[in-house]
């Protein structure tokens, strides 16, 4: 309900993920509760979800419904998280605004005259507007950090190859810097919890290219990079 309300104001959601209610019922029957048990999680448009498109803000990808969840979505579900919406991005995602010809312009919930930043702008707007408490964005050159800054949130671009990539539509760009998925939330503790949940045995098994290094709580408490 909150997400719908925020979306009406700032146009930040591109799709609602069907089946999230069923997933919640399934979770309730499981004995083991994951670290993200019952938490609704918003995810950036280009991250593959079974039965949904990953548009990247481009018309050419609109007909391509994805047949399986990307590794990060599988791991979020494994940890009890419930991916429930996909959020807006700028066309091609190489932009620090958040607008495309399919879904239109996303506004900053703190000031509708301003941009929420990009390219994870739909995430920034939805979380800052109160429609989500944890989201997954991605960052090459500031795409998590800019919207986090513009919308007054916390965000983390992890070290390259720390998390399995989005499994998204082919990018039209060859990038010298490793693009990374990472969490966005209202406080650092939420980012740490999300990283701890993601850096688990299941992700290392699903994607053998990810170094199997678990989350180090001590490093976080020392204030060094995660």
C-alpha cells in the first residue's frame, strides 16, 4: 500500500512482482528463518526476476520476459526476503537523472522539483518516500551513491565481484569499471544486515565466480570498507 502511495506521487515503480504473497505463505511454513525473513525488498529494473522484463529503460527489451531469477534474487528469497517491486531507471542507466520514454520521469520525494538521482533513482525515491525499507541498486560510477545522497539515504557500492551480477539484459556499453549491485536503505545497519545475508554459502554455490568470502563483522565495527 505504501509503495503504491509513493509511486502515485513520484512515479518510481515499474512493475509489481507477482507471487510475492505466495512466497510469504511459503516462508511461514519453513522451519529456518533467514536473516531477511519477511522483509519486502525493492529491486532495480535491470535485475532479472522470473516472469518479468528487465527493460534498462529501452523499448527493445520490452518483449523479453525473463525465465529465471538472477542469483541475487534467488539468494534474497533464500534468506526470507520478499522482492515485491521493480523500480525505475534512466534509459541505458548511464545517467544521474531517472527518466526514460517507457516509464517517464521519477521525482525526488523530498522535493518534487528535483531529481532523485540515478541510475538507481527509483530505489532512492521509493525508499526515501517510505514505500520500501531495503532495496537493491547498482553502481558503476555513482548509481547507488548519487541517489542515496540526493534522497538522504545510505547506500553501499561493494568491492568489484563481491556479489553476483544482475543477470540483466546485455548492456550496450563495455565498462572499464566493474558495475556492482549493492543495498540501499535508511541506515547503515540495514546495509550491513543485507550484505551479511547476501554473502552466504548459497550465493557462492550459485555463482562460483564470486570469491567465497563471508561478511566480516569485525571489519565493519572497525569502520573499514566492507
